[in-house]
């Protein structure tokens, strides 16, 4: 996945991740077996991404070097079950390394 070059592109990536969580939730509501698979992490992931997006759009966000975003603990534990984990990894990489 191509890393964003501007803050607006970075914010768009985070917005896309929020959308992906919404889509995953919608899919699981129709299939109870799938819901059990995602239940342990979907709510905390959703909350953390929405907080990140709110911080970015309000101007409270900063690029602290050498720290992972909180949702990376979820990605490390349940990454194989997250269909958009590459997107989350890209967001975290930009957070750690900054924009180009």
C-alpha cells in the first residue's frame, strides 16, 4: 500500500479504516458465526480509530516518533482476522515515521 504524502491523504486513510470497521460490523451482524470471530476486537478497534480521526480533524494529533498507535496491540493479536490489517499497518507506519 502506498504511503500518503500529505496530512490530508493520511487523514483519508484513517477515515477509510473507520469505514472498513463499519463494513466489517455490518457483515458480522448478518452472520452470527462471523460475529464471534470479530467480537473480541471490533469495538475497541472502532473506538481507537474514531478517536484518532477526531484528534486529526481537530488538530490535536501529532507524529510522535518511535511509538505505535494503540490499535497495533489489536493488530498484533488478531491481525490474521482483520481483512484490512495492511491499511492499519500503513497508518501506524506513517504515525511512526511521519509523512514523506
